[in-house]
């Protein structure tokens, strides 16, 4: 295992746990408000492995569904990390300084109608009258 991979492993695990927790919490709340019990939702995840038999297994198959969900999100986090290193920095926009001189992608000042020093407010189209309607 390379040193970069070893350093990234705790972050990938953390990303997987946080991502899976947020995702399953949202799903449980969303479908719970619509009358779907948590056990049924988690059994639906387990049905990817067990098929329709997952609905007959009670809480053990629901726990299997939860474990599957965390495993899927962990693999997704690792895939994103592995593939992210293959992309050039221009695609990821991770350069230390932007053209604006800031470390952040946008330096906005909405009160002035500017982003990164450029005016963003609507400008009249040449040859049109400012009072002309649509």
C-alpha cells in the first residue's frame, strides 16, 4: 500500500460512514413520512442479495440491508478517490490560486453585482431601448 493510499484510507472511511449515514437517514425520514416502516426500507436494500425472501427475514435482513448500504457507499467513496487521482488538476480545479487571486473559486459581492471582479448585472442589448417591453 502506498503512503498516499494509507493517508487517504481514514478519510475514505469517514466519507463512507458520513455519506451512508446521511443518505440512510434521509431515506428513512422521507419514506417514513409516507408510511413505509424502516424495517421494510432496509429489507428492500437487502433484497438486492436475497430477493423477495428478504421481506420474510424480519430485523436480521433489515440489518443486512443496512450493512449492504454502508458497504455500497464505502465502495463508492473509494472509487471516487481512486478515479479522482487520475484526473488532471484543471478538471478538479484544485490549483492553489485562481485567476481572481483568491483560493476560493468565486469571490462574490452580490451587492455590487460582481463575481471575481467582473460585473454580472444585466446589461442592455446594443440597439435596444431600455424602456422597450417584451
